[in-house]
C-alpha cells in the first residue's frame, strides 16, 4: 500500500477534535466550528444561519458536521443554503472534518460547519 502525505498550500486543516472542541492550526477552538479556507470564522451553531449563507459565492460545498452522530438539517435551513448556491453535505463531525481536509488539500472551494462531538 502506498501512503501519500497530504500537503495544504495556504489553507489550514482541522488538526483534531475532542469532547467540546476542535484544533485548527494548533489552536483549540471550543464549541461549534466554521472554517472557510482554513480560517476559523465566528459561528454560534446551527441557529446562526446568516454566517453559513454568507459563504455563498466563496465555496461550492459546505460540509456540515452534526456532532458525534449524523442527523438531518432542518428542511428550511437546507433550502436557504441551497437557494444561496451552496452544495450541502451533512454527516457526523469526524467524517465532515476528514472530508473537508481531503478536499481542502486538493485546492477545492469548501467550507466546514461542525458541531463538537
């Protein structure tokens, strides 16, 4: 098996996560995490839909991590994000972080909104 090291040109990936926190670029972020291009943005969680809608035009896909378990987004939130032009992929937070990191390393226009595990 061949293992390739992932490189991130000018973006910062999610380094890790644990109960109630994420680590990005070596910095611990408590609570919900919103990343665009590896830069943490202010986000209060799913009730803060304006911060998510503001990503329209900056990214093509928004990965939404729902915590330790997968859950559905509220239909009205999903509709607003899709109308704004965002592709939305919902999964648990660990999978969302991994998927975000991989596509970020490929230079894709992605964002991550994740609730802590």
